[in-house]
C-alpha cells in the first residue's frame, strides 16, 4: 500500500511538473512573440510587413529603417531630451523621496501619522487634469522640462516603500548609539542611513527612471516646442501620421495627400526600429537591477 502511495504521489508530481512547464512555455511564447516580431519587422521590408507576409522571422531583410533613424535629427533630439529628462527627473525624485521617507519612518517626528494620512489622500483624490494644467501654466512651467518633472517629484507609493524599508532595515540601535555619541540627525542621515540604503536607492532610481523614460502624456499637455519633445513624443508623432495617411475616408488636398503618403512610407520603414531604439537602454540596464526591482516590489507588498 505504501509503495502504491509513493507511486501515486510520483505520478501526481509528474503531472504537476508537466502542467507548470506547459504554462511557463505558453507565457514565454506570449511574451517573446511580440518582441521577436518587432525586431524582425524593424529589419524587414515595409511591404512584407504591411501585407502580412512576415509572420515572425525577417523577410526581405533591409537596414534602411535604421539608416533613416540614425540620420533623423528629430529622433536624436528626442533621444537627447529623454536622457536629460530621465537623469534630472530621477535625481529630483531621489532628493525628495529618500529624505521624506526617512523622516516619516522616525517615531520622533511630530504628527507623522497625520502627515502620512494627508499624503495617502492624494493617491485617491487629485485636482484633475484641467486644474493641473492651469497650475502648471500659472507657474510659468509650460514648455519647460520642469513641467514634466516637478508634478511627479514624489510618488506616494514609492514614498511608502522607502518609509517601510527604513523602518525594517535600519537598526534602531545604530541610530541610538549615534545620537548618544552626539551625532546630529543630518550627519546620521548622510553617514549612516544613506550608506545602508543603496538597495532602496537603486530600486527608486529604477522605478522613477523607467517612468521618465516612457513618459509622453505630460509632454503632450505641456510641451509645444518640438525641439523639447522627448523620444516617446517623436514615436507617437510617427504613428499618428501613419494613421492619418492610411485613413481612406479622410478628405485632403493633393499636396497634403502626397505629403502624408511620403510620411507614411517613412513611418512604415522606421516605426519598428524606433521602438527598438527607444527601449534598448531599459532592456540593457534592467538585468543588472532586476534583483533590486524584485526586492522593492516585495518591500511594498509584504510590509507596506
């Protein structure tokens, strides 16, 4: 009987392993297919892609799209702007989030629970799009990079994650011994807390950096000067032009139709290449910061 039970458990284990592996393979296919398709489409002829001849692997390989990308001034300007916005924005986010999270983690901060509750309210209630636009315009931030950075200087969720990290990972005895030795709160923060907080700083840099890199809606609202467009806005512009030129019901003059047709051909050639170019830095950086990313998610979900 015991031998049969062992055989029965062994069979169940094999079935379970098979189902798990099958699910993992299906998920892998779902995730990899669009990535492989985009890479293949970026080096395939536009005719093969638009006609559906290219299913997964490249067809009629051409690098004309990448040549156009590397020669396109707007794309490189968008790349430069996105890099600047991401670096400056991430630094601003860290400068505000890390000290605020540490302050809210300290029990000696007067009224910290009330302050935290007021901050949490902003996660569910906001002024709305129109008041935000009027505020940005009234402050004179429109058409500047600060319109994309200052409104999101602190994410409430990230602030809670940072606060939780400080509460659970910074030994209170270490802080108390530093106070007994006469260290000021400022010195404790910079010489003790910050060196022990490299993992959460890396997590926040990754969270905020990805957000800035992928941002386009703020630029759509507040940036009118094309010279200040981030890369995602340039990509959006290419896709919008393609949709306009492919609309058969749209009435337009002959010159406009000719212009949009030429722009459509350009968009067909480079749009997939731009996707690769725009996401490549994140794809390269993420594997090195993956362990910090996972740790940050666990901090917020388990102990938040």
